[in-house]
């Protein structure tokens, strides 16, 4: 399996380690009134769909960047990869 | 006074060297290294007058070198200065950045070819899963080599360096030596 690294081009998936659901980037606001329930979901609930999924991958044997990889968990087709810092910045700006 | 004898990463008294056909592997025990990381929002400094390279780039300027290791991150090379306080020398050139000593965390093996680029590229295609076309002179990759993390720096058409963790210097030497030996026996 090849992961299209946004800076380095296609790289063998063996160079990466997998963390899971990219929802972890979306940390809830600890000051919000429903923070306890929101954090309970954030810490314990993970999506694990059969189909297109956004996941966090770490390029451990590479430039040590975190990526958000869009992958079809049924076919293992990789549909895209972005630097997680770019995704977080974009979402933070919204 | 205690009489201590310095040894290389491979445990020898002198840097190891071996040749197979056109290829020579030489341990580079004198290479001083320090990592240089930019902090948030900083612009890249120019340590020792070098312009720090872009993604996957490696530069050599006189007695100094630098290669890209990640976004806003480089390794600075000071050949033959392993005994010096390399981090202090680099920090004096880049006072705002985060600089850490790396010299004794790594082992460097320089591989040279007497027959141009072909034997080196044959070796690389056996060792790492990287398109050799993307690893021309002045390029660097960090990748896995027999499950070990290494930097491979293409210093010139006929020269490259493999930098690995010092703790597995022996395993890395074995991997390089065995592969060179097999390539030689095939030709």
C-alpha cells in the first residue's frame, strides 16, 4: 500500500504507524457547558465505518509528520492525504 | 588517571572500511551532527552562510553541510568535528532556533563507487523502497532499511551516506556489507 505524502510523494505504508479516527484533531472546548459529555465522546467514541474514513497516520520512518489519510476501509483504496497541521489550521480558521 | 581508549560506533579502534567490486563502505567516525528546528513563525537562518535546503534537499558548502529532515527541521553536518561541541557551534549561528546535539546518536557510513552511479543505484534499489530517480545528487530521504530508520544522503553521483541510529550500527553495517557482497557475486 502506498500513501501519497503531500511533501514527499508516494511512500510505502510500512514507513507509517496508524493511530485511527482523525476526529481526534477536533478536541472539544473544555470551557463549554457540555464539556464533560463532549470529552467523554472525544476520549471513548471512535468511528469505524466500513467505507470512506479519515484517519491519522504518523510518518515514523520519514519526516515524522502527522497525516490525515482518507481511506476506503473496504477496498483499502487511499483517496488522499494531507498534513494534519494543515487540516487543523483550516478547521481552526473556520 | 584512568586510561580510556576511544572506540568507534562499531566497537573498533579505527573506522571500519571494506570494498566489494566497485563499492567501498567507510565508517565516517568524524561527522559532527546537530539538529536545527525552527520555532513557530520563525524564518530559516543561514548557519555558516548556508541556505537551508527545501524539502528532501541536502547541501554541502565547504566544511559544512545541511539536510532537510522535516518541515522547518534540518540536520547540520560538521565533517571531522565529532569531538567538538557541535550544538554550541550551530547555536552560535542560529541563536533563535532550537538546536540539539546529535553526533553520538548516529552512525554514518559513506559509500563510494568507482564505476559511477550504476552500482550505487543498484545497491539502493535492493536496500530501500524509494525511487532512485528521486534520490539524485543533493537529495536526502529518511526511510526504513531492514526495519531500521535511516537517512540516505546522495552526496554526489558516485557517493552516498547512510546515517542510522548508533545503537544499531552493527546491524546496519551488516545489512550494507551483505547487500554489497551479494551484488558483487552476481556481477
